[in-house]
């Protein structure tokens, strides 16, 4: 069993007054793209950790377990910990999806899951897009205790530095890891989504 945890509790400070996850691309909110890709992938469960109540109202997919992050001000690590604590007790790994990466499609997610399973669910799976290490990363359950000790916005990066020998890099010759920080990022994402559909 692999658990997908969507981190969607940020404050979108660089995007402006509006929550970037509630910005529409091709008629769907950014967070909808991420949730749809996760649900239609080979993930065994999908957990959405949100802050904005509007996200809770928009995402009505029954297959998604939604948990509100009441302490989002503590940073990304808080969302990770909530997702881990909510996940199925039989899970073998946590795939952390960023709520602002709508281009991480089903094929990418499944590729990472396959690599995780092919390595006996024991290795950290780290995607590399055009030479850039990125997310979504899969952490085996053996790192649960250490992940639950993370603080602030560092997320799992400290573990990546600490356990370099335990990392399997999966290379992609594209830039679909593009996240949306500013409104200028929207056009690139919009054009790419149009190419795929």
C-alpha cells in the first residue's frame, strides 16, 4: 500500500491576495488537477491536507480523505505530519504531492510508484526533471519517526541529505515539476496542459 499525501496548506504569499490553489487553468482549479491526477493513479489512498475551507468545499471526491491543517503557520512539515498520522497503518510509503504542481500527471506518479515497488518499498524515490531534483518524493515507512520530527518548511529535505545512499533517482526529460508561485507561472502551465489534452 502506498499513501499519497497532498500538501495544500500554504499561504501563496508570492502569488498575491488570492490562494493560488484556487486559480483556474482550463476550467479546473489548480488543486483539482493535482487531486484528479492522484486519485486516477496507482496510489492506494489519497490524503488532502488543506488550510483554506474553500478547498474543502471544492474537492468532493469520495476517494480523498480530507484533513484540515489548523497549524499551517508552522510550515510544510506540519502538513506532512498530519498526512502521515492520517495514513493507513499498513502503508509501505508516503508519496508527498505539492498542491501547486498540476503538471505532475498520472504517468509520472505511477512511474515513481513502480520504482518504489521494484526496490522492495525500501528506498527513497526522488524524481529528477531535466537535471533538477524535485518532488513528488516517496519515503519508505521506515522513516516515519524521523519525518514526524521535522519542523518548519524544510519538509523531508534533511532526510534527503542524511540518507543520500538510500536514494533512487528517477530521471524525467521534461519540466513537469514546474510549480506555481507567481501569476506569471500560469501561462507556462496553461500551455503545457493544453498540449496534453
